[in-house]
């Protein structure tokens, strides 16, 4: 049973470009969470999705950030017009319900 | 205001020296408390879920306990391979999970 998959593992973008981060949940999991982790800080909740629905995006900046979890395919976190402050590790987690979450290996975004 | 506070921030133990990590929370409506292990450059690995005060869970050298205000992760006779950052998270009413900043554990052979 494959775990949560994220790609790319490392992503370098120049300021102003777009970043697309992908997350494939574990088989049978229909709940996906995205988190951001900065050095010396804890994981910060961004958004919670179920298939084709955004359930809670209260942790996501209103501008430049969006997320989706289509009926087919991976969940995508999109960051438009990236700035240096967006540099961080972004983790996706999947869950069979609203309980324990299983994390992917993360995408490390560097904005130059 | 922090919802979840972990202490200590860092802990160095000799191999075989048992100790405990603390996770205190200031939330109401706790629906679950979770412990994770995170190795450098990797995603958190799920360890335990605790739902109510008095509950305990064990896995190998680790034992997690929960009270109304805090949780402890007890490590018995640790080995170098137990070195990692240990994170706790709380799930309160709603959809969000709040993570602490973790305790970085180093076990010296």
C-alpha cells in the first residue's frame, strides 16, 4: 500500500513565477490536508479538502494561493506570483476520516 | 496565543536513559491528540492518537498518556535510532489540527 506521494520533492522558482505542488493521497483516503512548515516553526494548517470540495481554507492566504482536489488525479496546491516569503516545506497529509493523518515527504520550495 | 506547547525544545539522552516529553494544550473541545515523529528532510510519521483523559497507548519503547491539559510521550531505554523530532498535534472542534513546534531528541550511544 503506497503511502502519500508528493511531487516534486524540490522546486525552485523565481519571484513572480507560479508553483504547483501535487499530492496523491493513500489509497482509500478521501481527505487531504496541506500544511506549511518554516524552519524552527511548527506545521501550519493551510487547507482541508475532500474530493471536489474545499472544506476549510481558513489557514490559506486569500491572495495568490489556491488548492483543489479533483475527482480524478492528485490534489494540487498552487501559488501564483511567488515571493521569497513563500519559501518553505509544504506537506500534504491524507486521512480516511477526521482523525490521524498520514504525511507525504513534502515539497521544498525555494524562491530566488 | 499558542494552542500547543511542547517542552523541552531539545533533549539529549544517553542510550538507555529514559525520559518524557511534554505537550500541553490550551484548547477546549479536544477531539484528539496526536503524536508524530519527524526525521530531518522527511514528513511526520504517525505514532499515536489519544482521545480522552486517562488513555494510554504503547509502541515499542514509546508510551503516550493524556490528561485534561497535557500529554506525555515516555521513552524507555532509548536507542540512537530514536533520535528525531517528536511533534504533537491537537484536533479541536472543526477541521483544523494545531501542531506544536516539537522536541528534538538526540540519543547518544
